């Protein structure tokens, strides 16, 4: 053991103290008192950059920690990402269903949706920032979230007017209305059957319902209006308005609307002109009407031909005008109604057919009820003579073969005061008050198809609902005193 050590020392001593080998870079040696050779070897420090290694080692350790950190982060993000992707596809599915109409808007809670999306959007922004935007999955997710946000906003914008809330409100209202209707049908009498006469006659009329001013305006105070009064008419919705010229005599224009809503909005009108242009300033007025006594029956307009004793019938489909004389009838404002000029002939339709109310010199101006045979030539089939002076009433109409006549009470009220039953030949007095909007009543039409009275009131179109006696027993008129 000792020998080996000595040899080693010797060898070393020899090397450094005698001759320095050329390949040895620089050796400084010295021999101490014990004869021992001491060498100091200085190695150049650029062979291995230890400090760099150390710093690298530190960096590497840091790096490893940070990588570990990143990996953990990414793992957690990945977890989040998966759950959010799932939620996202869930949302996409729901939104898609709404778009397809499978789900209703009510099943899609917009507030909740928007909250979820907001949360996801902010998470996606965080993700993107931390991954320097280089991750394609995150990029796609971000775009998808943005897309779905846009979609939800679009969907919600459809509900700007609170359609959902309004619909819910409407459903509630409809329910209440149905309940109400159910209650009504229980407490109210059974509905009347229009067009028939199984009632005991007129007992009352409702308050007036002002529909509108006639289409020609306020100064056209004369005329008439209504619907087709034929029970089996092919066109129950058609409305006619005939405003006479301002001379309060000539009917030159008739106005039609296909339905009530159109009339209200002055929409879809059609006009028929009854005068014919001949040449230059020459017109033929013979097919025009006279007075406010016209009516529409079975698609034909019946009226007093202008300036004559004739009755006119114009077929609305063909515009053909037929003429028929009304024997002995007075005309040209001889016996018109009170306060209304030129209504010598008043046409009235009811459940039983078409009638004309007129007078003759022989009747001394009293009302004659004439039944017209519309199937043949619309000549007079039969007549009934009343004791009621025609200029003593303001207007008249027929219901189930009974004539009813009105007179003014004052400027705001009219009274149905007289009746004549053509079945019994009996006449009588009654008193049904009709409130009126304007002073003068130019025309009253009864329509059996809706049990309404159509009044032309100084240019205004007004309706009343007629109320009938429940019993099927005919109304017994009280004896008429004159
Ligand atoms: C997806 O939607 C269904 C039905 O609405 C629901 O049961 C499920 O929990 C949803 N999943 C997620 C992850 O939101
Ligand atoms: C986002 O919407 C655009 C246009 O609507 C579409 O082209 C794109 O594919 C959508 N992207 C995703 C990820 O759904
Ligand atoms: C219907 O009638 C019943 C009994 O009279 C009443 O309790 C209920 O409130 C009524 N409903 C409506 C909607 O009028
Ligand atoms: C007739 O109807 C009017 C209006 O609805 C009403 O005020 C009046 O009380 C009724 N008259 C009778 C006797 O029923
Ligand atoms: C209306 O039609 C019914 C059934 O077709 C018929 O019985 C009735 O007589 C008709 N009424 C009139 C006034 O033509
Ligand atoms: C009623 O008459 C109007 C106007 O001529 C027409 O537009 C509509 O189609 C008719 N309706 C029926 C059911 O004949
Ligand atoms: C109603 O008019 C139709 C068609 O023009 C006609 O065939 C029918 O005989 C008329 N009926 C009456 C009661 O006027
Ligand atoms: C060969 C060689 O490099 N020799 C050097 C050893 O060190 C001494 C002192 O630092 C120098 O003077 C020599 O030149």
C-alpha cells in the first residue's frame, strides 16, 4: 500500500520538476523542504462553462416546473374545453330546434342562454390569451361561441315586441273569453234563426251603431245602404251604398264593397254608373234612380226609375236594367216621406220577399203595400191599403210581412209607431224608440239575414239590432184609431 503511493508521488515529482513536457501547457513547480515537489496546475477556464451550466440547470429546472404548470393548465383547460364543447353542442342543438320550429320560443330561455354564452365567451377569451392564440381547437371554439351568440341575438330580436308575453296574455284572455261565452250561452236565450219568422214580432231595437260617413262625403245627405236582403242570397258579405246627388233626387252612382272590413276602410270599392253618355255633353238619365227608396234583393238593385212611374231593376252581374210600371203610383215628389224628398216609391225586402211602399191619388196619399213577383217581371202581385198617410211618416220597412213606420220624436229620437200586418190585414200602434245620430232619416232597410236595420242618417251609415218577441205567437196589434 505505502509503496504504491510513493511511486505515484515520485512520478509526479519527476514530471514537474525536471522537464516539463511540451504538451503540458504551463506548470509551475517548486520543491519544498521535505523534497517534495509541489505543482500548481492552472487549467484554462473556457473548456467547460460551468456557470452557464449552472444557470442552464436553473433555467431547466424553472422550465420543467413551468412546463409542468403548463401541462396542468392545459389539462384543466382541456377538461373545461370538453365540458364547454358539450354544452355548446347542446345549445346549438336547442337553437337549431327553435330554428326548425320543433321547439317554441317559450322553451328557449333567452336570459339563461345569454348568461351561459357570456360565461363561455369570457372563458374562451382567457384560453386564447393564455395559449397565445395558436390553438386551433380554441380558435374554432371561439368562433363557434361567437356564431351562436350572434344566432341567439338574432333569434331574440324576433321577440322585440314581446311577442311571447303578448301571446301568453292573449291565451289568458282567450280562455277568459271562452269562459265568458260559456256563461253567456247558459244565461242567454237560444240564438235566433235568421231568415225565419218563428218569433212574435219586433219588440225593441238596440242603440245605434255608426258605421261611417258615406264615401261621397258630408254633403251627400240623401241615399240608402245595406246588404242583399234576399234570404237565399249568394253574396251575404257584399255591401252597397247609394248616395244620391246633392239635388236630393237623382241616384246616379252606386258603390259596392265586397266585405264589411273593406267598407270600414273604404277599400276595394266598385262603382256602377247608371247614367249613360250619349255624345258631347248629352247623357241619358233614364236608368238613373229617383229618391232614397232603393234596395238590393237577389243580386238586383230595385229603385224608382228617374222622373217616372216605373220601377227599375238592375242586375249587378249583367248591368242590364229592366223597367216595370207601378200602376197608379204617384211620383216626382207627390207623396214622399216627411222631411225627405222624392221618395215616392220605397222598396223593402224581408223574409217573405220584396215589397214596394207607395201611394196613389186614389189612396189620398196613404201608404199602399205592394208585393212584387220577382220571379217573373216584378209586377205587383197583391196590394194592401193602410190608413197611414205617407207624408206623415219619416220612413218604413217590412219584417215578416209586417210594415213598420217611424216618425220623429225630436231631433235625437225616432219612434217606430205604426204597424200593418199583411197576414191579418190589421194595423196598430206601438212605440219603439230609436236613438238617432243626426236629425233626418232618409232610408231604413231591414235585412232578414242579420236582423239588422240599416239606416241612412244625413249621410251617415248606421245600424241597429232588431229584437223580437220570444213567443211564436204573432204580435197582436192594438186597434188603430185615426
Ligand atoms: C344537454 O341538454 C339536456 C336536455 O336539455 C340536458 O339534460 C343535459 O344535462 C345537457 N347537458 C349539458 C352538458 O348541459
Ligand atoms: C360561423 O358562421 C359562419 C357564417 O355564418 C360560418 O361560415 C362558419 O362555418 C361558422 N363557424 C362555426 C365554427 O360554426
Ligand atoms: C261564470 O259563471 C259562474 C257562475 O255564475 C261564475 O262563478 C264565474 O265567475 C263566471 N265566469 C265568468 C268568466 O264570467
Ligand atoms: C230597448 O233597447 C234600448 C237600447 O238597448 C234599451 O235602453 C231599452 O231599455 C230597451 N227597451 C225595452 C222595453 O226593453
Ligand atoms: C230559400 O231556400 C230554402 C231552401 O232552399 C227554401 O225553402 C226557401 O223557400 C227559399 N226562400 C226564398 C225566399 O226563396
Ligand atoms: C260578392 O261580390 C263581390 C263584389 O262583386 C265579389 O268580389 C265577391 O267575390 C262576391 N262573393 C261571393 C261569395 O259571391
Ligand atoms: C234569385 O236569382 C237567381 C239567379 O239569378 C234566380 O235563379 C232565382 O230564381 C232568383 N230567386 C228569387 C226568389 O228571386
Ligand atoms: C510554456 C509556457 O507557457 N510557459 C509559461 C509558464 O508560465 C510562466 C509564468 O506565468 C510564463 O512566464 C511562461 O512563459
